[in-house]
C-alpha cells in the first residue's frame, strides 16, 4: 500500500510541468518589452526544459509502451520541412523555426506522457478546461472595470493583446466543456459516490467554464470565434448522441420534425452569417482582399517563402497590385498592412509551400477520421472549433493555441491503432528516443537566456527612447540587436533612433531587415527620409511611392512626396501632389489629416505667389 501511495504521489508531481505548459496562456510579464507575448514564450521554454526531464522519470517509473503511427511521421515531416524552408530563405534558424520544433517535441512528450499513468489525460483535460474558466472570469472582470485590459483600445482581452485571439481561445474550450456537461450529467443524477468525485470535478468545472464563456464571448465582438464556438458545440453534441446511440433513434422517431428543424437552422444560419458580415463589413472585405492577394503570392512562390516572411512578401505584392492601377476604390479603402493572412491554411501555403500545405491538410483529415473512428469525441469538438477559427484568424501564430493544438491532437490519436499503421518500439528504443528529445530540447533552448535578458534591457531602454536620448539608445540597442532581430517594433525603434542620430546608412540596414518581415508603410517612409537626408532623391521617391502603394488610403506617404518635391524645387509635382492630398478622402479622419492639408494649401499658395 505504501509503495502504491508513493508511486501515485510521484506520478502526480510529474504532472506539474505539463500543467505549467497548459498554463502558458495566463503569463503576462511587465518586466519584459512586449511582455504579453514574450512572457508566454519564456514560460514555455522553462516548462519544456522541466518536461524533458520529467518525461524520462515518468517513463522509467511506469514503462508503458508507446505506439507510433504513420501519422506521427507525417507530422514530424511537416514541421521539419517548415524549418528547412525557412533556413533556406533566411540562412539561419529563425525564432519561429525554434518554436515550431519545440511544439513538435511537445506533441511527442504529450503522446508518451498520457499513456504512462491512467489519470494523466484526465487531469490534464480538467486543467485545460479550467484555463477557459479562468480566462472567462478575467475577461468579465475587465468588462465590468474590475481589472485593466491588455490593450488601451479594447475593453476585454483576457491575457491576450486583443479580443480576437482571446475570443478564439474561449471558443476552443467551449465545445470540450459542453461535451463533458452532457457526458457527466448522468453521474450527477445518481446517488453520490466517493469513487465519482473526479467526474464531479470534471462536470462541475465544465459547467462553470461553459457558462462563464457564454457570458463573456458576445462582448468580444469576434465573429470568427462565434462561428467556431457554435460549430464546435454542434459537433460535440452530435458526437455525444452518436456515442450514446440516440441519434439514429431520434432520426427515425422524429424524421419530419428534424427535417423541418434543419431547414430552419439553415435559414437562420444564412441570416446570421449575413448579419455577421454586415456587422463589420469593411473588416470582412479587408480579409477577403488579403486572401485574394495571398493567392497571387502563392502563384509566384509555390515552394514557400519561409516562416515569418509572409508580411514582407505580402507587402511587395500588394504594392505591385495597386501600383498597376488594378485596385478598386473599395479595395484601396479596406487594404491594410497585415501581419497575418487571417486564414492559417492560406498562410501555411504561402510560408511553407504547396506540398507541405497538402501534407498539412492530409494530416488534419486523418486526425479527424481517426478520432471519429476511435470515438475520441470530446477533444474532437475542441479540435473542430480551432480548425474553423483558423479559417478566419491567426491562431497558429499565437503560442497558447499551438500548445492547445498539439495537446488536442495527442488526445485525438489513441494508442490502439491497427498494427498495419502503427509501431510499438522496444523499451530500450523508446528510452533512446526520449533521451534524443531531451538533447534536442536543450539545444533549442540553450540560448534563450540571452534573449530573456535582451527583452528586459529593451524594456528599460524604451524610457531612453521616449525622452530622445538616442545616442544612449543606439549603444544599448546595438548590444541586444542579435537577439531581437525578429521583433519588428524593436527594429523600428532602433532604425528611428539611428536616423535621428543622423546615422542614415546604418538605419537603412536595420530597416532592410524589418522590411523582410513586415509590410508596415512607415518602414518605407523612414527609409525614404533617410535617402532624402543624404540627397538620394530618386531612391527617396521610390520608397515613398512604395509606402503609398502598400496602403493607398493613407495620406502621409503622399505628404512626404510633396515635401520631397518641394526640396527638389519641382513646382509642378508639388502642386500636383498637394492638390491630390487635399482632394483624397482619408480612411480615418484626424487633426493630423487637417494639418497636412493646411500645409499643402500653404505650399501651393507659396508657389502660386512665386
């Protein structure tokens, strides 16, 4: 008995790092620059190191066989192909490549760990559902003013930077909670039993999570999350009926009623989708335009552009499109400078290429098929929700979603697959495999501490940047640049600081790096101003025009062009550009727009007087 208690206690302790990694979603660091995002990454690195040690202890203690399938190999090939393609384009291992590799390792860690102890999966599912409850309460506190939001423009963000991903995370948890409410309801109806306490906990947490998410989700105004949540819950409900063999009975008994209800649901869905579209029509049109432009990028780069390079390549294609005068007025109005494709399937195709894209789709189809066949209905509802959300947003670009995604895949794929499609290695081979995972994890994370220190130093140096001590900023930013060359905001600040210190060539070198991973027109504007400062007027004009073509609805690039022509003394172009600025409709009206137009009027008057 004592031996069993000790064994169970150790297994319970071994759960801690896995609970930590599922809790990554909560981490927000005020000590780090961009701490809402960066804090989660460094917590994830710490959790992964602990997991890589714990998994060896867990396996050596329990020695339960692990089954690997062809699907596991395909998942590995997909992730490794993304790393290789990115290395070919960047000639280095990027930050996103490291994250993709670690997420792949986490999938295998979950796969090995879940089978070692019978309560592992059960407890981790309760923890996972609980994260939805905590996030929902966090959002409700923000909504009613008891807690501050993570973004000044939005009231409800939870631990995320904006309401979109926050709502998507809740939408992913909702079907899982809904399924366990249905599944555990029968236990609550029966007489209380001590052996059912774990199921009481799961059912109770699921009910609390579902109700709290239902309260806060409408306030996020995220259409993608609403559709994902409804779809996931419908699938979870249908799968539950299939499990209990009630679906066929209901269909036979109420065939006509069900047909009438389905027709009503279809009609309501069409009306609802139309209402959701017109709720934020410009936003929906903007996403459709992003997808249209991204397809053109795929045609030009069928082998992919590398992870993290989507924005830079997309900006070039959008500027080319508007530069040839193809864009309509509506397209010019809704066009922006997106960091993501707002459709993960499109973004996977752009960044990884057509072949990995089809491999990714094949993997998803196989996971869904296997989960249905092996009756893994609970995680399949949540998995379906994230797949729907991924068609309209960017969950795979956010770490908590990637962690949740591989966790759900590990739950969807059972160990009792057919022998023709699965392989159970010997214990010694499995130990070698786990040790290899440990060394790969260590190698991937060993240089993360300098990055952590760099984020802290960047956070402190922001004060210097804010008060204009650019020489001090340049010295500090030069030291941390090697660790933060993937952060667009850092590159922007560093380039601005160098430019204002009159180091124009150095500033442009930093901006070249930023332009590869971002399509922000301000990067082109600063580059143009640097060229203008050293007298390279032709290059300055080229960059200002590029900025204007990326987002045609913004007036600032045209304003810079007018100022450039004024410096060059080109009266005709000055008056032409000034007239254009005064007549062009701005997407967002502000006092800055009025000031630019007034300055253009004065400039025209000056040349008319001359």
